[in-house]
C-alpha cells in the first residue's frame, strides 16, 4: 500500500473552475496537494500556451487551431466563462505561479502530434531555464509521445520525464517497452483497472489519470499508485484523509 500517494490537480482545479486558467491554478495551489498538471502547445509565434485540444472551440468563445493563431489573437478570446472570464495562460506565467509555492510540483504534458514537433520540447526547456527551474526537482515533463520523452532526455537529462501509455499500446507495444528511458510511467484508470500489473511495472513510479470518484481514489492508493491526477482535488483530500 502507498499511503503517500501524491494528489495532482489535473488542469488545475478543473472540476470547479475553467480548465488550465489562472483561476483554476490559483485555487489548486491554495490546497495542500502535491502539485498541478497542465497541457502545453505552441502558437504560430512560438509561445507555449496552456490548451489541451488542438483547437480552442471547446474551451473558449471562439474557433480555430492553436498552431495557426498568435498569442495576441488567442488573448482576444475568453477561456473562462461569464462568471470567471479568463485569458489564455502561458507556460512562463504558470511557472511563476509555481515559484511562489515552494512545496508545489508541476507536471507539464507536451501534446503531440503537432506541426511544430520537437520545437515544443525545445521551447519548454527554454521556459524552464529562463525561470531558473530547469534543475528543480519539482518539474516533471510528461507525454504520450515516446519521441518527446526521448527528446527531453537529450535536451534536459536531469528533468523527470514520464511516458504516458496510450490505449493503443495494448496492441502496438504488448511487451511494454519505453524508449527515452523514462523516469516514470503513466497509465489511465481504465487500463489500470484491467491491468493492475502495470502499476509499478519496470520498477518505476506510476502516474494514474484521471481519477474523480472516491472508490477509485482508494483503489489507486491501495494498489500502490505513486501519483494520481484528479479534477477533484478537494474530494481527493477528503477521501484520502489529506
């Protein structure tokens, strides 16, 4: 049993506030959780922004692809709601937020495939270096892309890097090999329920996503999950006694 399972606020406190916005991260960072998780993409002008989807249609009052818009254009849109209007957040901005909380970690998911390829990891490393966080143990880069994990090993070998397993790897990667020498492995709750042997496999820490029900939270803790991403950080704290 892992009584010290780390609670990670997935896209900030996204069950209650607009995902990946300043407000969602502010509220998450106020809680006694281990850290926060964010998704990053590149804009047309090379800015690293916190948006999960390749298009903004679901999360903003506009339409279009992130990769073909400039940061200034994205900031014309509301990424919150009528009650909580929010501008798109950049990686440097959220890193500054984390720096004001000495005990908080950040899990940065680089989204692939995307048109700019390896430039995304290069820009992430640049942002970390500029924030003086490149060698900080609170920084974790995660990705479904094995190539991205390998790039991070080359660009910043000291940064913790977690490879997230896709569902399709059940067939494409049945022996569960991971190029890039990840320092941790991720698995979805759905797949972990069906293959609990993947938890702790290869002797590496396990990152589990996205766990929002109390019974699943307790199941994850009792199976030895190391890091649990949840949209419901307050519920997780109550459930797990945090």
